[in-house]
C-alpha cells in the first residue's frame, strides 16, 4: 500500500510541475515596447494620457484590450470621439490591428443537425 502511494506521489510531481509551468507561463500579448513602436509619434501618450494609461494597463490581456479599443472606435463620430484627434484614432487603429493576432479564435460552434430541424 505504501509503495503504491509513494509511486503515485512520484508520478504526480512532474505533472504538477508541468501544470504550474503552464499556468504561470506568460500569455502572448502586446508588450510596452511594442506599444511604443506602434505609436512612434505618441499622440495618445502626450494628448490623452488617461487613455494611454488604460491601454498599457490592458496590454497584457488581449481580450480586454480589444474590448476597450473597440469601444473607443465605436464612439467615434465624424473623425472625433469626445475630442480625439484623427492622429490619435489612427494610433488606436494600429494598436487594435496589432492586438488581433493575440486573440484566441472563437470556438467552433456545433453544426445543426438537419434531421433534428425537420421534426
């Protein structure tokens, strides 16, 4: 009995270490230097520091960053969104486009069964 328990504990250790490594591994996302490269003119950073601060806070969570940037884009009216300049909106679009590659694709939905529909 003890030998089986010891064997299970020895076998579980590598699995637990691997699971910890997966959990603690950094997710692929935009980094702060990447944001700086995407916005070399710095219109957002200089003119709208509150928006820039939220962007760099969310840059490590691609889904949240995408929601925030899309909300900024949806609120745009005639080239301006509450005073955002066209240059700042162009930077928002650049960051949004760069963030798209880090988003996980949506799970494939189940196809409808034609037989179930014709009941």
